[in-house]
C-alpha cells in the first residue's frame, strides 16, 4: 500500500515539472521512473522525460487533452501551488520510495521461508529472560505487556 505522503510526493514532482520547466534538469537527473509506485504518475513522468529530451517539456500541459491523464493533471495542478520547494519534494519522494520498498520487501521475504524457528529460545540453557512457553506442545504467549519478557 502506498502512503499518502508518497502519493503527494509523486504528484508534487509532476506538478513541479508542469509549473516550472527550470526544475526539470535536476528532477530528471535525480528521480527515475521506478521511484513512482503509481502507474499513471509513472507514465506522466516518463512522458515528461521524453518531452524534455525533445526540448518540448512545456507541452506537458497538453496532456490535459488526453482523457486518461486529465483528472490526474488537474488534481496535480490544484495540489502543487509552487515549484519553489521542488528539492524538498525530491527528498520526500526518495525517502518515501525507500520506505515503500522496505515495506514491500518485508511483505515478500516471509513468503520465501519454508520454516520459521519459533522455539530457538527453548534450546538455550542459560537464557537470561523468560517469555513465551510451550505448554502441551503449543506456543503460549505471556500476558505481560510488550513482548512479555521478564529478566531472570
């Protein structure tokens, strides 16, 4: 799931490219299409990159005439009041992208595990803490706060 901050950062970057073409060299040199989790915003960013390469970035606004982009561009223009903060938007986008990829990785890695060692603490003879226990072959969690550990 994409956070609200991440969505706003993606929109702000596109907005900066629409509002102020002078931001394009730094934005396009730092931000890449893979930084956009939203497919439509990624496509808009790719279009902006292509138009910039042709020296026609000012024509990005003409995408308003394209039904698939009209609502997105209108929303972006309404929510990006200025391009003055484009460096902050870039930093926010990169930070949100890092968080997004970390979350996605955390979701996917457990799917690769065949087994999880949940009883490793029971094999330690000199454990310094008491926490979960195995009672009648079932893992029983403590009713203490947090992870339920107490120091022995």
